[in-house]
């Protein structure tokens, strides 16, 4: 069992700073956003670029939500 008690010598919260979207590959939201802004506009391109969602797959929905959000932001910026 993983303990979140710092007294036990392991602080699970330390894994989340900066916020990790993919714990298997230790990919942060910022790394995903940077990859999208650099041209990774599909889930496959994001996986190839960042390796996010290539482990257990638990983060796949979160990665996809970030991708959709950022693509929408890119589209809005282009239309202005």
C-alpha cells in the first residue's frame, strides 16, 4: 500500500508537482500544451511526441480533453 504520509518517507503529492497528467511517463500538462502548440494536433502525434497515454492508458481521457481544449484555443486565436 502506498502511503501519502510524509513521516513514512514517501509523499505521493510530490509526484503531482508540477501537475502530472500521465504518471506512467511523468508527462505534465505543460509538456502536452507545449507539444500541441508545436504542432502535435492528434492523439497519435501527442503520444509519439510526449509518450503520454502509452503506459497504462488511464490518462487517455485527460490527454484528449487537453488536446481538444488547446486545439479550440488555437482555432479561436486564428479567427481573431
